C-alpha cells in the first residue's frame, strides 16, 4: 500500500536574521520540517539572497543542499539564477541526498525586470510522488497546470510572492485579492484532480498577500495567513484517485 506523503510549506519572514540572505532561516525551517516528518519542504519565491542572483555552484545553494542531505529531506528553493548570461526566476528541486533533481524556469513572468521567461514544463519523479513546479503568476494559467497533469503531476508546488494591484479594486484590496488567490489555488487543484501547494513569504509590504496553502480538489487542507510559520499536510493520494472515477473526463 502506498503511504501518504507529507509536504511542508515554510512561510518565512525575509532578512530578519541577516540583512543580505535568508540562509540561516532556510536551514532552521528544513530542520523544523524534518522534525515533523515531512518528505519535502517548499520555500517561497526568491527566498535566498537580497539584490543579487545565484548560480548553480553558489555557496548558499551548496549549503542548502548539504542541509537537505543531513536531514534526508527534499526541498524546493526559488531564486533568480544566471544561466549562460541570462537571468531566470528558477525553482530548484533538491533530493534527500542533497543533489539537484531538477529545475524549472518561470514561464509566465509578471513584473520581473531583466528576467527571461522559461519555456519548458517540468515534472519530476520523487520517492513520494510525481512533482510539478510552477512559480507565482503561473497560477493564473490553467493550461500550464493541465500540461503538468498530462505529464503525470500528482503534486504541483507554486512558490510565490503574491501582491495585489491597487488599480484592480476600488476598496478592500487585500481581502478581495486573498479571496481570488484562494479561488485560483482550489480551481487549479480541482481542474486537474491533484494537489496544489502554494507558498508565500511573510512580508510587511502593504500590497503583499502573505498566504500559503495546500489544496486538494474539494478543499483547502492546510493554510497560514499573515504570520510566519510552517504548515505540514499529509496527502491522501488514494482519495484523489477515487475522484477520477467520479468526474468524467478528468
């Protein structure tokens, strides 16, 4: 019988322990996730370094990889990476041995200056299920999530820094944007009958929506809003499999 994977989302506060990087905070939350028996911990978008970019032999990435190996846990970190003179908003999937299992370059860029869009849809085999990767504004594009589903994605992770546009609402901006965000997360999960894990940071900027959640097709399983913390969800893969027999064409 297939066991139920446990996934963790780290809604961390940025640059409160060190003004130039979040390395200590990331290590702290890798340890916390392992103590709660998580198979994987996902961190928010551009979570590592302030006002710079990484490369794939950067010392910070190597330290995070070493921490994953130490605790035998998977992790997803997202940051701007320079690849062949181009800058990409990149999610990096690290396995239990501290090896880079794969990368995803954000396809649907929003307001990132100097960042190139990626082209490839990425789904990876892990020892707890098939994992798809997306980043922030990708959440608004159902065709991307459908393409990951066709590749077999059972869990789609979406690191983010989600902010509202003031011109989009007359009033109640944050409340309305949070409602929209929850709807998008649930819709992507229901459309594809898989799990969606959306992870944000906890930041003080007025327009930020500091919300993280794990969704299955029918509901939000775990969520955290407007505070720092770690949420862990156990995923019932068999329950999702049953839904495929209920909803035609899914």
